[in-house]
C-alpha cells in the first residue's frame, strides 16, 4: 500500500499532564469505494452495483476482486477481463468507484451478492445454517488430515515479523493487517486497511492475481480478533492455518472446526491458545487434559 495515499496529516492539540502542544498527527484515511460489476455479451452488457465499503485507499483492484471471490460471485482470475477506477462527482467531494469487467463467456453467481450463504456476527442468523451454506460455494475443502505444520517457536515470532512491515500502522495506529506467511515463516503478502475484512479481501485478491489459490501451504495472521466473516473468507481461499492476535468468536471456532482449519487466538506476549485441529502446531511439550 502506498503510504502517501493511506495517511492524512491533520493539525491537533496534544495534551499531557503538564502541557499542551499544537502538532500534526497522522490519520488513517477512510473513504468509500463502490464496487461495480460489468458482465454479459458485448451487445448486451450489464453493469451492476455490488457493494459500497469504507476502506483505506490503495490496492483497490485487489479489494474488489478479493471481495467478489470471497463472496462466491467469481471463481478464479480467468473470470476477469479488467479492473479499473472511475470517479463520480458528489456534492462536495468525489466518491471512488471501481469497475470489474468480467469475460463475456462467464456468468457471475449474483445470487451470492446478497450474502445469503453466510452471515456476520451482527445478523444473528443460525450459525449451523451459515456454515452449511458455505459448503455449497467454497471451491476448496481443506483436508483435516493434511501434513501442513508450523512449530510453536515460529508461530510466536510471526506477530513481531508482521509489525516490522506495518509502515502505515506505525504512522497512524489505526489500521488492521492481514499477513500471509510460508510454513517456514517467510512473509509472502501483507495488506492493511481500516476494515479488517477489507484487509483480508485485498490479500486474497492479490493471491488470486498471482494464481496462488488455494492457500493451503501457508499461515494467515490477523492483527486483531478472528470473526466469523474472516474465517469464512479464509475458508473460501483454502487456508488451513489461521492465527489471530486477538480473540475468536464462538461461530468462528465452529466454522474452523467444521472445515478442518487450525485456529489460534491470543497470539501475543509469548503465548497463544489453539482452538481447533491442534495437530498442525508442533509443540515441544503437549499434554491433552481433556
């Protein structure tokens, strides 16, 4: 992400116990992005508004394609013809619009655009129904008995390796990050955004463009909590090991358990919890007390 497009310098007054000072503070930029989808034959082209999301500018094409993929609307990079920005004038500013052109021969799964196949934690719909619905649209079904593993010591190092590359977070303190690591700890991809779901869509969109999917030989690190929506997106990309600095929700754990995903939470301060499929984390001393 280009730092100059993601950060706004804003004059503030900084107050401490003994003094106050006028300074400039770095803010993480938040702007709307409208995602439009163009599909159909050249003679009968349809343009449909799919979503408006509040995001940090940068990597917008990845955000759009990653969103369309994790929502089940497209299946792979071959469905795409082009992705381009356009701008529409608003009353007092400009709203960013990005248009994804699909190949004429591909018909998008627009029944997924209303998110009927899963729900976020704010919707309150039955978790079992949501998880069952994901099975009908996910292209990749993780193998619960695969041999992908990561050592305890290496897992503990990943948050530090992530922070070393979070340049925009260092400036603003206001962004979520998603990072993709190899099983030997090499940083493969990193994306930041004011929205945690946007950061993951950007990362998966970048992997889609590189033709890396499924991401079943890598580790996903989340800088915050692990919500159901993030696990759903990771499931769509075939990820089998997910670690979060924060806590997972109960539905996130249920989804990870169902799809054979190893889910780690509270990965910080030299400790972590393993919620599902413990076998992928190699520990020097492990005793199952259940």
